[in-house]
């Protein structure tokens, strides 16, 4: 697969997912950007706006396996990573993989499970593997995690710690569609759901191949410095006690590489970084004492920073 074929495959993937997720180009593009960057996505929105369908549509579009984990307070780490089970036939323990061992995993309402179980995702998100009873088990090469949480309902929830939030490349909302699109969605689902007729347009090997082209996308010194300047500015804002980490800078640049490939370029523009800054940085900050910093305020702070930071001129 050459680079032009990789771009065609990536844009075709977006168009295929949009056959199910209608009227929501922005979140679909964000999800595919994360997938191709080898990162993970946090979706913060109310129920019924298509979060689960987004994950299922991506899985079907890449011919991948899909698992949905419903987070609850009694969910244990072994329930998602798997555990060793005693085999009486040969008197040995055999590892039984949990639902994390899928190509696309949806962790629904991640903030409804305990920090202990939330932390079981950290190794999987960082290293593409899980360690159970001292044995390391690799996850699928194309492993992609989408986690959701309801920003309105806080009863019986466990807020994600900063270390967990920092491992999501981007945090987005799905939003509501307009009246015309909603009517089309309702009409299309009266007989059956469109996802049942959704065909794959990529293989998992092709996804991995596109990711290689993403990583090979050129990032100039000016663009790299611009991304780092935006990230550093979050640490200096008066409303923020702890800003975005160097991991955020890395993730922002990698997602910008993915965006450049989607646009058919082999180099990253400052606008790629600028367009992703809010969703890549807004969820990563700890508020200063006495300040309330929810997702909305974090996004506002990043918008302020983007507006004040000069965009470099590249040749």
C-alpha cells in the first residue's frame, strides 16, 4: 500500500462509518484520526447519541472483532483483562482472555467502575498488552479503545484520575443532529438498523499499514515547536494547577500526522495541530485551588491559548 492508497483507504473508512453515523462528520473524523494514530478516544455525551454505534461501525468497517464492556461498581479487573482458569483435564491453569482482547473495545460509562478496575486499562492503552499473574499477554495489533461517560449524571460515579485521562488522545462529544437528519435516522431504522448491512472496507492488516504511513508523515521543526508551545501554555494558565504533559505533546503531533494523511498530505501543517488542540488538550488539566475545571472550561482555556499563540508560517 502506497501513501495515496493509504489516504484513499482512510477517507473510505470515514465514509463507510457515516453510512451508520449520519450528520456527525466531526466525531467520526475524530474517531478515525485516533484509530489511525494508534491512540484511544474518550466520548463524553448523554445516552442515545450514537456512541456505541460509532464503535460498532468502526469494528465492522475494518473486519475487526468488537467487545462492549458495561462499567459497573462491581466490575473487577479480571472481568476485563481475563484470568487463569484451572483445567482439570491436565491439572494446569489456562489463561482465558477477557473482552479487552478485541480489535475495537467500547468501555461504556467508564466512570461507573472503581479506580481499581479503571487502572486495569492503563497498560492496555499504553503498551497494547495486559499482564495477568506475572505473564504478559499482547493485545491485537489494531487494538482501539473507545470509552464513554455521561457528563450530566454524577451519582454513583468515580471521576477518572488525571493519569487515566492523559492516556486518551482526544475527548469529544457526539452532539445532536438537526431535525432533518434525525428524521432520516428514524426512518432508516424502522425496518432494520443500517449497521446490519454495513460491509467492511478495510482489513486489520490494512489499518496497521495505514498507521505506518501516519507515523512516516513529516513534521517540521516549526510545527513541532507550535504543538509544544500550545501544550506548555496550558501549564502556565492561571486557572490551571497542572497542565498537559509531554505525553499530550506527543499525542497531539501524532494525531496531527493522522489528520495530514486524511487530507492527502505527507507533511503536517500548523492548522492540523490547531484544529485538534481543543479535543487533544482540553481534558488533561488539573484546576487551580478554588477553581472548577470541567470539560467545557478546559476547552475554553485551550481556545484562549490557541487564539493568543501565533501560528508559524511554513514553506
